C-alpha cells in the first residue's frame, strides 16, 4: 500500500481537514495541472456523500485505501476527481473543484477548446477534462504516476462556505478555497 501522507497531508484525517489542507497543493496528472484553489469535503455520515448509503459499484473506491483517486461521472456528462481519505471502510473523500492552471497550459487549452485561463479548470468537470482524467484513474494511487502532488507554500489563506451543486446537507461549510483566487468555480461570500 502506498503512503497515506502526501504533500504534507495525512489522508487518514477527516475529510473536512484534508479538504482545507489541500488548498494550495499542486496536483499534476501526466505532467499537466496546477494549484488546488477549491475543494469540497464529503464523509460517510454525510447525506450528500456518495458513500452515505454504503459501497456500490460506482463508489467502491471511496471505501478503499486513502490517498487514492475516486473518479465518477456527474450528470452523465463530466468526470469528477476526488481524493479518498480516512480509514478503509469509512467512505470519505474530497472533491477537487478547481485549480489555478500552471503546467501544461497548451494541452489544457486544446482539451478544453478555450484560451481563457479561468475556463480551463474552474469547476470539477472542466478540471478533469483539462487534465485528461477519466474513469480509468478510479482507484489509482495519488502517490505514483500519473499523479504527482507537491506541498502548498507557507502562508496560504483559506476561506470556507457551504458546498454547491448538492441538494442535501447544503448548509455544511465544507467548501474550501484559496482566499482571493480568481480561479474558483464560484466566488465565496
């Protein structure tokens, strides 16, 4: 099993702590990526989480080892990338909602069909399309290629608020973002 500590983050911690700590971390997929500027936490006891009702064929990766990817299709259209956290059997994860694009901009622009940097990774579906992440990465370790994580720089200021795009537990303040980032999917209040 790979390490549960990557980029200075212990993926055995509760999902809301991991989600906050991931802000500012650089994530690359096959050498393409950027700085994480927005995340959302989901826990097995959270009715908005895919793991709330237990393991299924779709969410099995959330019940696997921490520091692995959980990739699912949203609305039958977009892939979404989550990082699994906490102990096996619990079913918790962090949705990577937005990146500040830094590396591989030409590939991202081609994949997304735009030159507007904000449109490259400012939402979970945009982000996976820009990086080239698909269901094939479901269950893949974040500790080895094609993934690479690098620690956030010191002094990161994080803001939080309610998660977006869900219909249950909408008031839970488990959406986290880099304060002042223009790359988040939706501004924080």
